[in-house]
C-alpha cells in the first residue's frame, strides 16, 4: 500500500515536472517566448529532464527520506538514498541544495520546528560525511506546516515525517 | 493597520467616584470552586433622553452584558422582564422591582454627548442589600465607546468576583485558510470579544506563534517572509513596521517577551550546534545569551512574571517534559511527572500555575499544574488542542483546536477556544477564517 502510494506521488510529481519543464527551459535560455522554449526542449535529454535540475534529482535519485515517529535517525533506506544524492551532487558540482525538514501533525508547532530542523541537519551532516561540501548544503525547517500528504492517519503521518532535498 | 485612534486610547478619562468602595464584601463568587452557578444580573440600557445617544447607551449595555455572560459567572436577565424603566432608574432604583425578577446585581448608567465626546456614567447595585456598590464616570471620544464598555465590565467583574478583570484586552492569532498542505497564514488581531478584527499581514508568507509585548504595542512572532530563512520578528502594531530580532545564521523561533519587554526568550538552532537551544536576546544591546546546553531539543520557553525563572520544553530524558530553571539557565529541574508528552508551558500572569499542552494515548490536552509540577489537571481534551495562553487575570485560557483531516482533504479546520480554569465554560471564538496560535494581551488599561 505504501509503495502504491509512493508511486502515485511519484507520478504526480513527474507529471508536474514535465509540465513545468518548458517554462524552466525558457528561463534558462534567457528567452520568454514559447517558440524558443520548444527549441530548447530539444537540447535537453530525451525525457525532457534537465541534468542537475530538481526534476533530475526526483526522477533519477529521489528527493526525500522518511523518519520514524519523533526521530531524526537515518535508517538504512535513508542512508542508501542519501548516498545516491551525494554521488549526484558530486556529478553536478555547481548545484547547491536546501534540505527541508518536515514533521507529522502529532506534535506542537514549536517542538516540530525544532524536530524538523534536526531532521534536516541529520541529512546535511550525512551528506557532508560523504564528501559533499558544507557550503553547498543549507537547511530549513517547516515543522508540521507543510505536510506532503493530507490525512489524519498513520499512512499520511509516515509520509510527512520527511526531509526533502531541493535544488537551490 | 490599527487606527491610531483606537490604539492611543490613553482614555483621557475623568473618573469620578460616586461612592467609594467602602464595603468590601466577602466574595460572592469564586472561580476555583469547580462548577459555579451563574449569578443573575440585570444589565440595563444606559439612559439618555436623546434617541441618538440612547443608541450608544444600548450598545454599551450589550457589550457589558455579553462580557459578563461569556465569563460563565453571570447570567444577564432578559430585558423584557425588567419592570422599572431606565428613565426612572436613572433617578433612583426601586429595588423591589429588581428583587422580583431575582436580579442579584443591577447595572445602570447614562450617556451624555457633546460634539464628538461622550460621558458615560455607570452604577453597580447589590439588589438584596439595597445599596450601591460603586459608580464611576468616564469621558472620552465617542468612538471609544467599546473600550469604555470593556473597562466598565472589568470594574464590575473585579468588584463582584474579587478576581482581576480581563475584558479590556485583545487577542493576536494566526488566521488560517486553504488546504493543510498549502495553508495560508496571516497575523490577525481583535478585541477579546472578537470586535475590531484586523489582519496584520497579507498571507503571502507563513507566520507562526505571535505573542504580545507587556504594553501590548508590539508582537513577536516567527515569519517565513524570507522564504529561505525563517526568523523571529517584532511587529509594531501602530506603525505596521516589522523588524528581525537578531539576524543570526540559523533558525530562530518560539519567541516570548520578558515581563519588562526588554528581552526576548526564544529558541535558536545554530548551524554550528545543529540543535535548538534557548537564548535570551537583549533588545537594546542585541546581544544574545545562551541559556541551555544539551544535545536534546530545548524549546518553548516562558518567563515567570517576576522574570526570575523560566519554564521550557525539552526531550533531554528521551520523552518530552517540562523543566523549570533560573532565568540564567542554572538549577534546571524537571517538573512534569506523569505519562505522556508535555509541550508549550506558559507561566500564569499570577505566577501560581503553568499551563501546557499534553499528548497521551492518541489525544491532546490542555492542562495546568502548580509551578513545582504538583496538582496537574487536564481542562480540555480533543484530537488536537494546543498552545494555551492566559487571560491577564490568570483564570481563563485560550487555545486552538484542530480537527482530523480526511483523506479527501476535508476537515482539518482549526479554531480558537476559551475556557475557564475549572475546565467548564468552553467557548468557541468566532473568527472570520480559521484560527490558531492565540495570544491574549495584558490588560490595556
């Protein structure tokens, strides 16, 4: 069920990523016209994903890891994904990222801001331990303010206890 | 923005005592006795022989009546049952007429107006003792009639209950709209009775946890106005100006003013430390002093009213508990003793209790305990309640309640509630949008 859920999130993100790609391409080419953006599309990879972009990270690596209740420990799955993120960052040495820390709704606003920050810091420290320069990684906590998944149930909460790596 | 007129209500008041408070009766009502039967009171329209001014008198009476009713301690009688008319009452009360309808107290008054100024005079009577308990007269500009009504309510409340008043106060909170994953939040302010509601920010960025300064002129809160660096800010209500509180690298949050208003106690997550610690920032020198030093989360600090102690939330023993320390961080002592997780401790303005949020068995509670952690009791319970704030008399609390969210995105509404310390008289605070993170101001007068 969790996998199915993750998969549907992935699809949604992927669709929206595709939808925004032409605009992003236009921006990066410095042109605002739609004909140009179609032109620049052909310069990107066959999938329409710009190498080193947020979409690239989401589709080819994964942008998020999940945490246990009231925990900022990185489990084996999280470490594995972050190892891939570190490798991706080495490949794209011009990219810097912001690590967002998030919590589920079952805590208070202030405590969750602190916990979200610890989650983001845990990810940052792990990336640094894998050789990513600390100057390329910053953190921000949203506490329980920006859940990824709506619902007051264990499934939603486990999806919301997360860090999200975003290309700066 | 708040109008200057409303703010600068340094009511240029001429207060005349009609009768001094010679007889200090034993308290007719006390708030600490569990359930209290509300005292029947007759709040009459304030009299004027001019129709135009009579309308002001009716409005004043309504505000006083609503305040007293909302306290849960008074039951204002239906005006239709009144026998004596307000014209004759303005000369002399006929106590028998008020005894018959079982009014224990009678509140009368009159209003006169000249140009834009009004003079409001009120009297409070003990019907059964057949005597006037007090009377006062206020002069102010006409558009201050609500303030005067609240001040009169406070005087009446104090005289009858022996507790401090709390009606001439305001509430700052976070107004909420939109779905939970992208909720828009705006600072908003209103009178304690929900009148004079105003938005202070436009909702284009997240704002959290506003708290009043001791003089109620400023608000400290957390803002994501810089989307990459959420920080503690101070908002000046009169000017609308916002100012960052110490621009350090790393997140600052969970701010509260010190009792003298010269400092802010807050949490700071220094990237060098990678953990939230409590700091006190001096607003004059802008220097910050670290108060806690542990590898655990230290958050949600609140000063005692004498500023000698602080209470805060920490998970240093694994579970989330409440700790009291000297305000320099020395002599840290855990005060919460029971099961569950404790959060958001707030010292009562009277100094005698600490209110908090508790989570246990899938439920959230608003509770209070003595400052040493004894006499813990819960006064509100729901799927999610959070963030108590004290009325200035230390006898009422406000907090917010958030509903469960269904998978289709419905539900999840957040609203403000008030309750008295006995756990009775829970009232929903009606706001234009949803509400969270309320903070009750000190008395404005």
